[in-house]
């Protein structure tokens, strides 16, 4: 028989934590893939800001005297990466007459 857990998170706690983690400040990188020529055009990563006062990168970060390193999120989340497939030639191929 396994010992009983002294502390367990409820499904609501876990769901809330997952939402907060996904919603914190992060970068988004979009790559345009042109199907007709096979070329890609990656765009510069864009910083997406959250609205939380407990994230040091947020524009809403607390300005009062607080223990930021202990109380606030200190790193960006893993970047979101998207590839948009476009059924066309890339701009360079269009400019060269394809």
C-alpha cells in the first residue's frame, strides 16, 4: 500500500497554473513558407507581453518596493513558433519573374 500524499493540487490549481504559464511574456516567431517555390521567409521574433503584475517583463509589472526575484516571473516562456504556408511564389521569385 502506498503512503498517502500530504499535499495534492486540485485539477483547478493545475489548470490555473497551466493558463498562467502559457500567458506569461514570451516571444513569437512566424515563418512564411511559399509552397510554389519552396522558399521560407522567417520574420524577426516578436515579444508578446502578458498583463500580469508578477512578471518582470510585463508593462504592468509592479513598481512598488517588493521582492521581485522571489515574487515575480524572471524569464520568458519558450517561444511560440508558427509556419504560415502560402500557396504562391515568394517575393524574391515574383521580382525575378517567376
